[in-house]
């Protein structure tokens, strides 16, 4: 006996359902989730999330890097913060692309 085909759900529909299901988070967190999902919706909104492949996402990320002029700087900041938290970067090192030192070095 064959299983009934599943109904196709678009990424936009999935995102709406996800946001509605997160009753355990405050309004600000929901706002952050909505913001994070915005770009994904713009690119993949009408596609079934089950059909997305790694190369689809890799292509999207490459497009974002081209269209967002400071994406590398922002990515560098995040990477530097992660290295600092893991102990791989001294607290005195400036964040990549940032002229200000972190608060710990100014105290």
C-alpha cells in the first residue's frame, strides 16, 4: 500500500507555522526570528523546504555576500567574537573591521 503524498508546504508557510508555534519566547525574540527568516523567505519563499539542497543554500549565501557589501566584515566580527570566547583570540584584540576595542579592554 502506497502512502498518501504529503501536502506541499512552502518555506513561507513553514516559517509562519514556526513563528506561530513559538509560544515559549518573548515578543523581541519573535521579532528577531521574523527578521532572520525575511531573507530566506525572499529567496526560497515559494519552495518546499524538503526540496532545498546544500547547493541551493550555498548559492543563496554566495548571493548574499555579493549583495551585502559589509557581509565579510560582519562575518569577520562574528568569527572573531567566537574565537575570543573560545580562548583563541586575546581579549585585547580588536574585532575584525571594527575600530573600537571590546569593553573588557577599555576597563
